[in-house]
């Protein structure tokens, strides 16, 4: 399978976890000139911006290691644009979902099997906001 299919399968798995917790999906793959946010969700308290990192056994780097300061800043800038246009009075939160999985054939169709899914709530430390506030 290609990288796009793997990423999409990971986003589907992450979305399912949030939906089971009562979150509502607002946007998927929200893009601006600064970057993209995989999932934007809300519940009664939070407006959650989620970066999903999906890895297969052939990946060279884990999802957490791929979240560089520069990537976090792109997500933060993109979230600011979204928040300016959205009319929600909710606390923003930046989560990361790290997924490990593999592709297999099931009933003659290739499917992505999630081996591990870890949600990091408030994944972005204060170093991301440096220079924005």
C-alpha cells in the first residue's frame, strides 16, 4: 500500500477512538498555506487539533520522533487560522495520535490492522507557542 493509504487508514482509526469518546468531527485534512491538520474535533469543553502519525514495520522513524518543533509550529499556525474563522468558545487542545500497524489481506481485500494506538493529549509543549504570544 502507498503512504497516502496508510495515513488515511491511521486517521480513520484515530477518528474512531475520538468518536467513541463523544467527540464531533468538524474538519478532516484542514489545509492552509502554513500546513495541514489531520483532524479537528470538538466536545463540550475542547476544540481538539489532532496530528496523526501512522507507521508500518518498514518505517524508519516512530511517530513521536517525526513531530519536530517546525511541524508543531505549522500545526499551531494552521489552528490559529481555523480558530479565527470558527465561532466556538472552547479551550483549544493539541493532541497527537501515534499508530503502528500493518497491511494484510482479509477476504481478498487489503486492510490496515492497527497494532498499537497511543493518544497524547496536550502533546505540544510551551516551546511551540514561543514567539506567538
